[in-house]
C-alpha cells in the first residue's frame, strides 16, 4: 500500500502569507497592461502555395500589419527596415506571410539548416499564438531566411521555452534583392483552443536583424518584457468557422542494431538488438486536453549527457532530453521558480528518475501515459509510468498529478501529488504552490511540500520568495527550508538545508562608449543546517558591460565560506579536512556576439580554495563557416592545489554538424573527461522524410581511459525508423 501524506499546520504560515499577497493583487487594476494592437485575419478563397513567394491572390486581399518597434537597440523606435505581415485562414489552416525588406540584403544572416535549432545566430521571423487568450501560455513558430523551422511552447510566461514540442507545420522562405520573405502554414489541428463560432487569440511577431543586434516586436516592445511575456501580445480577430477536429495519431517505431558491452561487470560480448514499440500514441481527448501513451518507448536518438566536473558538496543537475518526458513537462513541474543561485534547488517532479539509473543507464519502460491541457479553468498534468526490473533493482511504478488554477491575470495557485512504489520503500509527496504578479514587474512565489516514507515521520520543504524585475532594476530574495529527511521520491533536491539568498542589480544604459547596458549585481546566499549553524556562504559582485556590438565582458570577485563537518573529497587525491574555511577568488569572462560566423567565450578564474588554491580556465567557440557546417568546441581545466593533495581535471568537447538540407542532418558529439576517466563518442544521422517522422542512424561509444575498465569500451550501432499514422 502507498502512503498519502496530508498538508497540515506547518504550511499554515505560508498559506496565510499567500492569502495576504492575493489580497494585494486583487487591489491591483487589471488595466495595467497597456492598450494592445489588434490584427484581423480574413478568409482565403484559395489557400496560398507555401513557397516563400508572396504572389498569391490571398495576400493581396489581406490587411497589412505594420507598426513594429524596437526593443533593442533603441526602445520604441520604428524597426530599422520595412516589415509587413498578412494573415489569412481557411477551415483547416492559419496562413501568415511576412515581407521583410532589408537595405543591405548581403548582410542578412542565414547559416542554419537544422530543424529545431533555436536559430539564435540568424535573422529570424517569429509568430506567437496565445490560442486561449489567457495571457500566459503560447505556441511559438520561428523561421530563418533558409526556411529552417523552430517551434516551442511557452508556459506561464517562462523565460525558457519548451523546445522539444514538434508538430506538423510548413514554412518556406526566400532571399530576394530587397530582403527576404517567408510564408507559414499552421494547421489548426496542432493547436489547442476552445471551440466556438468565433475566435480571438493573442498574437505577436518578432523580427531579428542579427548584424545590428536588433530586436523588433509588433506588440510589447518595452525592455521590461521579452517576447516570451505572452501578456504583452496583441490580439488576432476575425477567425470564424474553424474547428480543431478530434484526432488520433500513432507513432510506432522499429529499431535494429548491435551492441558490444566490454566495460561491464559481466562481459556479454556482441549482441543483436531488435525493438518495436510506440513512441507516442496521441489522442485529442477534447479541444483542450491531450492524452499520450507510450509502449516500450525508445530514446536512442536522444543526445548523450554533457560531461560535468563537480568540485562542490552539492548535487549535479542534468536536464531531461527524452522527448516523451520533455513534451508537456511544464504541466507537471513544481519547483522553485525564481532566484536559484545555481542549479534548481528543488524540483518535486524530476523525470530522469523514471527509466534512468543514478548512473544514467537506461531502464526499460514497458508503458507510460500522460494527460495534459486545460479543463474547467484548471491547467492539468497527469503522468504514470512503469519501469522493468533490472539486475540490481526491482520494477517500479511512478505517478504524478499536477493542477494549477490561473487567476488574476498572470498569477496562479496549484497543487501536486507524486507516488513512487516498488523497488524501495513507498514514497509519496503532496505540495501546494502559488505565484502572484503585482504591478507587472513584482512577483511573489511560495511553495510547501510534505514527503512520507513508510515507518518514517513526515518531512517538509518550504519556499517563499519575491523579486522585482525591469530593465533598470532587478532585486529579490528567496527563503528555502528543506528538512534533512525530506525525500522527493520522483524529485530532485540539490542540498537538504536552509537557504537564504538576496540579489540586486542596477542596469543603466549610458548611450555612449559603445556600451548598450552596464550591470552591477551584488549577490549573497547562505546555507545553514536548520539549527542556525552556517554551513556555506557565497557572496559576489558582478561588474558587466553589454556592448552595442553584442559582445559582453564581466568581472566577478567573490567571497566563499564552508564549514565541513567531515572530510570532503574534492577529487582523486585531494581531500579537505573537517573545519571552517574562508576564501576569495575572481573571475573574468568575455563572450563575443553569436551573430558572427566565428564567436565564442573565454573565462578565467583564480583565487584561494579551502586551504589551498584553484585556477579554472573555460573556453568555448561556435564556428559557422557556411550554411552546411558548424563546429562548437569547448574545453575546461581546473587546477586545484590543497594542503592534502592536488588535482587537475580536464573536460574537452566538440559538437560538429553537417546539414546537407533541412531534412538530412548529421551531428557528432565527442567528449573527454579526466575525472570520469572516459572518452565518449556519439554520431547521429537524421533523415526527416516527413514532418515528424525520421530515420535515425546512431553510433555510441564510451571508452574508459583508466580504472578497472581501462582500455575497454561499450559500443552500439542502431537504426531507428518512425512512421506516424493518423486520422
């Protein structure tokens, strides 16, 4: 039997605080949002041909959408090049055309052919659609002058978009003597919206002119906001007689290959691999709810984790990359949403606990399902999955349910429950959170959660924070208290201590010296053991300059304190005795503008470290000699010298991409880690023969350079094909 904890009095003070904040928000006028522009879509008698040419009769009859204004470099100034957009539709598609004039067409940046690359090095045109008009969630469609597509989801105005959302839509672009043009066709069936005789959606456009480091929006161009701030979008009217048809889509896969496992406790030699399953069965349950089912899903095409070096006592955080778990992840997430002071301190749902061992080794998932979307005014996320038994671990069942009630413009209250049962003692967690946005720029967020394991007392995690964020001032504070025995089950905790952190930032814009913006940011974070005994402190002062050229230079002196209650092993041969330590260091970093064919960054850090010294050098580059090739090498070295030993670590990486077309892509990822004592190679060939269907050929090799498996390797070569069926 599982255990189901109940939130009781320890969360009362936090809930009282949230109620008080809600009262403040209720007094805040809803008209704080400036009057937004509106555009009208008109029916197309005949759909335009999507070829990048704006010659179809449908565009002639459509109203012209203009009025783009700069966010950068000159806030509120008209976009530097003429920009016109038109929108038409029929019963099945929304069509968008953009005429993007340019007085220097030879300077247009167009270097990327990889689908779902963020296109941050190119000129781009982006469309934002808030189909529920809830001012917080949206779909984003982006195209560069080569016709390369990028799509993503924005959840609750997060600054980080969900980029692994992949859907069937088409786009074409054309470079011309006067600039470039783009046509986009978005099927209504890939969007969620409420059925009705007419529709009004949130709408925004973004144009990036890369060589000038210029950002221009149609709506909400104020520097206090970014394109992801859905609440600043304009409106799209005129849509009528459209319907999101119920649909069913099944994406089965077939995988075949071979693997050789020589660096494992029991040698298995070379064996053939044959797998069949369903990566995703997607059913549009209602116009606002989507159900997904996976049967024996395979993630062979997922990129391997980047090697990291950890010289601290805190846990590392690795991002999720498996598409089934990434898509819709924000509907399930509950964690600390502001002022992390490093990696996320707490996530109540961390999907890497499902189907991956602590070492990152895959564990079979016979079946998994989820339901995400909106119902009765609530944002809903449900997930359940079962993992198979391995040689060292029994089979397990995982479940998570998350609800959010959106209210008061950009605010919400929510709850979560998670359950883990099987291979270990049953674990259950329940939690509640809320976020309130006041006066556009001020956010208050609180979270409380309770975990229970069988035969153990309940343990708590609590967070309360606030921040002000605009273009000139950023300031905030965060309080997090995690009991020593708190077990998130399916979640992630960086450290089970009490954290108090404060940060402030002044960001003036001098308008001269080639500087776009200065930044002065003092920051300090304290960790104690819950009884008032300080464990760690990290204080820093950031001096930074962002230049009009797009380059950035920063200098960060810092002061650190650690109280070690037991000896701490920094790495092989380097141990710090228990005791109190105070040290100082400084870091200088330069980042060049990514709009150039060659860009990169360099960082040098030096200073004392515990009872010794540490020097760190980090180098990274991004080289794009042409539209077909790109290279991204990186290197980091840490030189640690302590009273009881020394340590030198090296991490080397190289990402290389060869893009023969937007549908035929090759990538290589090479890594070496001295602390991991390994080299890792991944080579992926991806042929996109239909919008969401692929043929992958993937080679992986991990070779150990030292230790018990020195000179031995694990290798695999697989081919995977997906083919979607739908109605």
